[in-house]
């Protein structure tokens, strides 16, 4: 798909509000062309980043007393796996699958904002140009969540495969749920752990494995006709995302905006196949208090020009630009988060005025 979002604005996912109605209203008002359902981690343990997407996964244990989740890999789990893979094949088999991924549904118990968001879209009627959904990425999930012995699931190939396939179904479930309200659904896979790729902590995590894992997620998103994005809020090897076939590469352009210019060949290839860059130029830290729309527009121009100076066509950079916050706002002060979203909307309008279609 070739498309020109031209500074379309959307959000990452998490918000610091405790009122789902208010959070949904903020999303609909500040990013009206591509609103997203809000993740609300302050509402409790089940709304935390990985736990929110664990519903329906085999052998998951949520320990409310200790405020954590782990996966029990002990004993005989063959029946649990058989039931999971049967549901997976019924839905996902490219030859005979139904495509119905409701076996991995996300309930209101784990995502209060999702149901409120859907109700608001239904009440408004019509279709938005885009609706954005999001899922915790399998690398971040499997490297963060551990087994009963505190070993990361990533290093258990059987359970890692379950994580990948369950999260792929979570993506498709959301796309199917929100497709009636959008001309096109965007599904982001959030992979903050990739900022540590190549470090001594994850030296055994191979590049080709990450590309394959993300590629499986992208394939699932594309199976339902949606656009696949990957968000990483730190610096990483951005060509990994391009090689995985994502449609949208989302990065922290406020603190790491110059890093994308290190991969001009990958960016050109990404643009040639219709991809977009989502510039996370609005800071999700107390720095938002000190920056105006004009400041951020100038900062964005600088990092776009850095990329153009490496031989990437500036017109393509502009046409294929999406604007987002640098990360989720779930850990921010509510007033700061509000400024993030009002600034984002104003910046999108300012950049479109500077570069009219």
C-alpha cells in the first residue's frame, strides 16, 4: 500500500488517567484522524503492559499479592498446549482457518479503555480515516515475563512460540473488532526491549530471530488488511524493523531523532515499498513543559533534514511522516500528558500548514 499520511497524528497507547471516558475523549479530540484505545495502567495490575495481553495464554499465573505475573512451565503442559494450538490453527491456518481470533479476546477486565473507546466510536457513527490499536511485542513480552524459576520465557523455545502466536492473535482480534469504525486499522507492536538489542544483557538474542518474530506479527496484521507498525522508544538497529516488513517504523525522534539517518538505505527501501516513519517528536517527560509547538517543529525539521542529507528524498520524508509522542504517557503527571496530546494535535496542524498537500 502506498499512502501519504503527511504528518498524521496518533498516540502510542498508555495514558495516566483513571477515568476511561476522559481518556477516550482525549484520544478522539486530539488525534481525531487516527484515535486509539487508551491503556490505563493506573487502574491496576491487569492493565500493566504485558499482563494486559496475557488473557487466554496457557499456564499464566497472575500473583495479585506480589503484584506480578509469571508463566508456570513445570510439569506436564501438553494438554494446555494442545488446546491453545487447536484454537490457533482453527483461526489462523491460511488454508482452512476461520480467521476468527476471539479465542484471544481482550476483555474489559484487562482493558477498560477498549470497550469505552468502541462505544464512543459506535455512538459517533461513520468511519474514521484510521483507528489505531496496539499490542505488546513478543520480544518485549518474552524477555520480560519469566517462568517459575525466574528465567525469561524467550529462552524457552516452546513457550516463546506460544507467546508469539498468542500475541499475533491479539493483534487480529483487535483489528477485527475495530474494522467497522475505520477506513483502515493501524496495529502497533510495542517493542521497548529492542532499545537494548545488542547489549551484553541480551547478547544471545540473534538479529535473524528478531526479524523472524516481528515478521510473523506483521504477517498476522496484514492477514486482516491492516497496517503494521513497530514502536521502540529508545535507540535500536532500525533496519531490523524494515527487514521485518513493517509498514510504520515508530521511534523516539525527540531524544534519538538523528539515529534514523544512520540507515539511509533501509529508509529508502522502506519508502519504496510504501512504508512510513512515525516521528515521536513530542517528549513524554517533564521536558514537555519547556517546549512549544514552534520548538518541536524546528526540532523535527532538523532531524528530517539530517535524514535528507544522507540521500533520502525530502519530499518522501515529508509525505511519509506520521507524528506521535515519543512514548506512552502512562507514567506521566496527568497535566503533562494532556499537554503532550494538545501539543501533538497543534504540531500536526502546523506541519500540514507548512507542507500543504
